C-alpha cells in the first residue's frame, strides 16, 4: 500500500501533465471568462480592419485616461500615453517607477483578407454583371473565399480631398458582395484537375457588385455606369477615386459561439486581434507598474511586417526613445541602448490548436490543445528553426516562474511537426534591439480562414498572461 502511494507521488512530482482549463478553473473564474468572451465578440463584430481596430482602441483608451504623448511635456510614473502611426498601428503605455527597462506586449491588427485593385471596376457584357478586381492580402487559401457573403471596409479620398469611410455589408439592411464560384456540373475540367491551393486563382478572386443596367442608350457599359452612379450619389466618389483608396474585402458574418456547449468562438480575424484585444484590455488594467509597460499593435504582419506601419519599421525604437527621453530628459544614447538590452517583450501572436481531422501535421506531445491556456513557443520558424527568434532558457524560466507564481494557465507547444511547414512571428524584429522576447498566444483552429475558431478559455488565459507580464 505504502509502496503504491509512493509511486503515485513520484509521478505527480516528476511529470508535467496539464489539464483543460474548463476543469481546473473555479466556477467564478469561468463566469468571468465567459463575460470577457461576450465583450470580445462585440469587438470582433465591430472591428474588421487595422484602421477600425486603432479607432476602437483609441476611443476606449481616451475615456480611460490615456493621452496623446504630444500632450505631455515630461512623463512621470503612472502617466498613461498613446502614439498612433498613420491610423494603422499604435502603442499604448503606462509609465513605471523604474526606467531601467520596458515590458512590452507586441501584437498585430491586420488579418488575411482580399484588397481591391487600384483600377478595379469592369463590366462583363456577356454576363451583364459588374465586377471588382482584387489582390489578396496575406496567406489565404483562396478557394475558402468564394461563395460566401463579403463586406467592403475602408477609406476613399475624393478629388476634393474629402475622406469617405466605407463599410458596406455589415448592417442587416446592407447588400453584401460575393466571389462567384463555378457550379460543380461544369467544373470538372476548369477546376477539377487543379490542386487544392490552386482551386481558385488570384485573378479569379473577383467580386460581384452589380446587375442593373442604366437606362441610357448612349452609354456603352450600362451596368458598370449604374454602379458608378450609385457610388457617386451615395459617397460622392468617381471611378478615379479607387486609385488611392484603402478598400478591404472581409467576411460579412458575425462572431458566433461554436458547439453545443458554447465553449468556442468562430469569427473572422482572431489572428491576431485576439492578442491585440487581450493585450489592450491588459494595458487598460495595468496599475502603477514597476517598469514602463507598453502594448504595441502593428499592421502588415501578414505580408512580412514591411512598410512604415509594420514591425520592421523603426516605430518601436521611435516610441521607446521618445518615452525614455520624456522620463529622463538628460539621458545618453548609450544609456538608452542599455535599457533596450534590459527590456522584456512578449510577441503576442496566435498558434495552431490541434484540429482532430488533420492531426498528422502535429507532434501531439508538442502541440496545443483548445482550452488548455495560452500557448508559449520557445521558438517559431520552420524546419531547422529557420527564421525564428528563440527565447533563452533564462528568459523562458523567468516567464514560466512568473506565470506559475501568478496562477496563469499555459501550455508549451510548437506549431507543427518539424518538417511539416511552419511560420514566423514579429519576435525576431524586436530581438534585433537586444531585448528578451518570447512568443505566446492562444491556439487557433482553421487559422487564416474566413472563420477561425478559438476556445474561450484560451482567450481568458491570454488576457491573464499579458496582464501579469505588463503589471510586473
Ligand atoms: Mn498572426
Ligand atoms: Mn497570421
């Protein structure tokens, strides 16, 4: 008897078995998580582009006492600030008592989608339909975007310089748009011989936007002209205004609970707005941190983080040096470099949760399960760890100890099998500054599809993790 008990204890002591948060969390905590999920769904319903995310965050941040950094002369502990970069990326922070390091959570607010080309509109007279040409953005499986209701979001400037904000397809009275697929009856040759990823090709992603011809004998392109007439009457825009516009095509559906038990949320754009939302809520809740805590929200991650609003721009350096100089006006650059080297960051991006239909792509022992908490990845990248920034054993230990101490549920995983594929995050762009950075975010099922799925527990765990990290 004693022998058996002893054996059991050894296993308990030595093995790292994890359990579903649905079983380990107290009822009170689960209730909080479910309430949080409702607010998250409202956010995802409202926000489908990077611009809309910035606007949403700013709106709430200003009500919660965050001020444009320009309105401060100097910064002192407790001050709350934000900096916006071209309406497409931003940083929000709370100044700490000790300026020897920064604690950062960095996420991205763009999501894979389809953009409208600069000369998009045309009419197919054989079909008597008006179409918009598109150029997809980020890593999508193109066939997933056909035959589903789509909305157009974005910004158009008219010749006179008037800014028009467009959002069509979200209200129940709005029309929607669709990329028409081919009927199976006639698809045997045109599509049947293609490989899956090629089922619908880039130039075939065209949006159906009109059918009613204008009643005017003089006009040649009658359906297209009718569409232009509508756009002119409704928005004051002309065809040329497409040239400069930011117009994004996104799924028109709303976030919904998934499953009989409502444990999951299906929505467009969990990657990476789930990390943006949770780190935004976390920075709102940070009170008097020891170190200055900042949440960064970037655009352009899905296309390589290039450009002046992406994570490869110097926005991080710009924000941190500005903040540091406003805390310590007599600082030296060498001193600032030391602070960068001493800083800590979470690269807050999603991981893949096991999809039971395609388990073969994972090494299950090192794969993330829905509902088991935020997924911490020591490294990302692809076969042979290429393209990854790996967190050191020292930093991993520091983070895991922190989460254990503060009761943050987490799991440790890799994206997939070693030679299966892979993916990078923005961690490596911050590692350039010498700071310590580690990847973590919730697991997603059907990532990059128009309807990604996450567990409400992983949403909650991500919020807890970011808050604990930013509140050090
Ligand atoms: Mn991502
Ligand atoms: Mn992504």
